């Protein structure tokens, strides 16, 4: 009796809260599929959350006004390059810090942990000067190179590699394979989950890049998708349906990626919390 | 015999030291790419920010830099806009951190059970987290529309008249806070959930045999067991909150009447719009010190398990 009552109460609370969390996003998707005038005429009724007359006009017109596909590919391209080269650079560094003994490794580890708290905002300007000195403004290098090495990723890799038994590595080195080969053929295949976790955490965070691309991209050619929708939002005439279409379009790739790698994303968040 | 042993030992030692040398070499070559990148794009800019804090120059003319000693800091502590931004940042942080963590804990408790639909609820709470802040900010400008917005329409239903939200200096920051909690609570929920699942079931069973109520269990088992997880959640939420930038940049541009201007926004505007690179660096240094202070004071609260 008491159990059923708790269950009903939990369901009711969960449903109310879920609606609060999902309605704004639902409204975004539904409005993107509606004719402009209907978005406003439906506003005061439940119809605002129901797509009764589905049309793709908003998408078509928004895509005519701005090169959304180009922005999407720009984002996919540079974020993928950051994440994939980051996996290489950070994993091998994390491996050295976890498994190889050399003078200074402790010091490097301490520095990397300390650097984790440097907020990006506080190095924004000097970093811009460094990029400017290298003549990298408005090039892919500016969007990619500064973000390949990532202290948090190195730390995650190190924590994971610590748990790999030394015997496995020793037997590989007795068989005569060099350290790079041991890493590539023994360690990497054992570490799928940590690679997936680092990849998706990094991907989602860079997918949202906004402040930095404003500074280092000047024309449309390198503009990422976040900047694309923000400029579209300030570009008159303003049609809500079209804006909602660009927002929905921007969100779809990341939702797909999230659903595919959900397990690893959640693991990443929670392992950071437990090991902290 | 004795010399043979010596030779053997020597050989052993030399292979050992050769191996050690080799490991050192390999170690350095493995860390070099990451370390070089970090030095160039993190350590160097950081040191430059500290140095620039004592100088005056235009961002586009770094060759015309000159030292001004503590002038930037003197100016900073008499600058009303700096205090206003500092206050706004603190107000946002002090409000968002407890509210968001509280909501997150509540959500975690709501989905930490055997309900059939618990995964659906989890995904619902989590979906704003994966959506980027730019999308969320633009979406909520529409929701907060003072004339024809979904939120005002919902308020009409309860007999409340139109609210100005982002257009009013007294409501803008609170509107951003509400949205930020909605966006990020799912993230902290996941961490709390992992913490909840780490609590031994035996504790609950034993206490319910002793006749403890659900509320007593929450008070005496759940909350104390979550101590370290909570400190962690509060730490990362605080550090996130202090960096508030995208929301005011897109939604209000710091207005109305500077009511949503934050430190990060001030750094950006001083440095890139007004091109006061030195002054902006000085604010960056203060900003960094605040983040360090928070991180260290939070560490103090961590208890050994």
C-alpha cells in the first residue's frame, strides 16, 4: 500500500519535472515545423506544442539565407580534428605519466593538475596575441592547435592507464616490442572506453565553442555553427520559425552523437565526480 | 671467480642503467607533444597575462607596449563597472550554485529507483545539457519575449500579467539564472546519481528493520554518504558559474543598465572592444585569483572516505 503510494508520487513528480525540462526543446522543434504566423497564434494554447500543419519551409528559407551546411561542416571538421589529434597527443602523454619512470614525470603531472584550474577566460587576450603573432588569425590552426593538448584529458587517460597491470606491459617488452608498439598494440585495444569518454566530452564541449571563434574568425569561410546561428539571429528580417529551424538543425548532430555514445559520456561525468 | 662476478655485475648494472636511460628517453618523447602545446598555448599566455597586467597597450599594436606599474590595479579598484561586474558575478554564483545543486539532487533522488520509465526521465532531465549554450540562449530569448513569448502566455494562464524578463534590469539576471539552472541541472544530477548508487543497500535495509522512515533514511544515510560528491558538485558548479559569459553576451550584452555584466564579459569587452589589453589582463589576473581561491577553499572541505 505504502509502496504504491510512493510509486505514484514519484511518477507524478517525475512527469511534472520532465515536462518542465522538455517543453522548451519541444517548442523549439515544433515551431521549426510550423508556418510563422501559426507559431504566434498557437502561443496561448496547447497547440503550441503540437505540429498540426507540418512544413519544411522554415528550413528551406533559412538555408537559402545562410550557408548552414557550410557552418555545419566547418564545425564537424575542426571539432573532429581537435578531438582525434587530442586522443593521440593526450593518451600517449597520459600513458607516459602512468607507466614510464623518468625524472621529472611527477613534476609534469603536478603541473598538469595545477593547469586544470586556469580558466580559459583569463588567458583569452594573450592567447589571441600569440595566435596573431603566428599569423594564424582566420585560419584553421587558430581554431584547432591551441586545444589539442588538454590537461583534463591527459589526467583522465593517466587515471585509466594506472589500472592496467604492469605484467601485461612487461611481457610485451620481453617479446621485444618497443614502447610505442606496446602502447599501440596492447594498451590502446584495452582502453576503448576511456578513448570514447574523452572523445565525447571533448566533442560536446568544443561543439559549443563560441567566445574563441568570435575572436579568431573574421569572415564566413571558417565560421562555426554556433556563430552562424548567432549571426542569423541578429540578421533582420527576424522570423522565429527560421530561427527555430537553425537551432533544431544545430542540435540534431550532437543529440545523435550523444545517443550513440551515451554510456561513455555519463561515465566520463561520473568518473570525474568519483575520482575528483 | 671474483673478477667474473664483477664483470657479470657490471654488465647487469650497465644493462639496467641503459634500460633506465631508454625509459627516460621514451618517457620524454611521449610527453613532449602535449607539454610543448601546453607551454605555448596555456603556460605562455598565462604568464603573459600576468605581465600585461602591469602594462598599457592597444591589442592591435603590441609593439607600443609600455609599463605602467600598478596603474591598472589602481584603476580597477576605483572602477564602478568592475565592482558592478564583480557583484553580478558573485550574485549569479551564490544563487545558481545552491539552487542548481539542490534541483540536481532532487532529480537524482527522483530517478534513483526502479520505476520503469526512469531512463526516459533521466534523458529528459539531461537533454538540455547536451544542447549547446548558444542554442539555449537564443531559444530562451524567444521564450522570454515580453510580448509574445511562451512563458508570458503560460503566466497568463495563472492570471499573471506580462513580465519584461530580459528587458528589465531587476529581472534580467534572475531570468538568466533560471535558464542556467534548467540547462545544467541534469549534469550535476548524473554525478549525484553515481554517488547514490555507490551507497550500500545494506544500510537502508538495516535501518528500515530498525523502523526508520524514508525521511529519516534521507537525513541520516543518504545525505551524509553524499558528502564528498556534494563538495565536488559544488566546486565544479561554482567554477562554471564564475565564468558566466555566453548567456549575457547573447541574451542581454550585459544590459539593461549593466545588470548582467559579468567579469568574463568585462574582460572580453575591455580587451577586444575597447582594446585596453593591459587593463583587461589585470581583470583576468583578479579573475584567475578568484577561481584559485574557490578551488582551494572547496578542497579544504573534502573529507577522507
